[in-house]
C-alpha cells in the first residue's frame, strides 16, 4: 500500500508532470489526506517552510477576520473575511500566482 505522503506527489505528476527540483507539493487546507488536485499547490522549499510556520494567518477584527501573511520580512494584507475559514484559505493560498513567486 502506498503511503499518503507519496499519493499527493503522484496525483500532482499525473496532472502536471514532473515536480521540478527544489519544489514541493503542498496541501492548501493542511489536510494530508485530502489529495484532490484542487487542494494541491506547488511551492518552493522556502515558501513551504514559511507557510507552515505562519500560524493561523488571521486576527479577529470586529465581527470579521483580517488575513495577512509575512514573507521575506514583509507583511501583506490579504483581505477581510466573514469567516475564519475564508481568512485561513487566503493565508494558505498566498503563494498561488505570480505576484509572490520566488525566482
């Protein structure tokens, strides 16, 4: 039986091909058993370490939740959300897209 650790890598490869050196497949919602392709993102080792060390990624702000992310000693405001889940997802998907890509 294949371990859960390898399943997410296998699923990524089936959809996108080989995983480049220095990159890791990460679970956006932090649930290691949720290997749906829409829950996977490719991050550099540095991005993945910073994401895992980022805490919950939001603070309670009146009756809302303000999401932020600190990366390379810079704090980024990600928006204000009606639920903790929305703020957490903004925090967890911070590295998706080109804006914060590490070259």
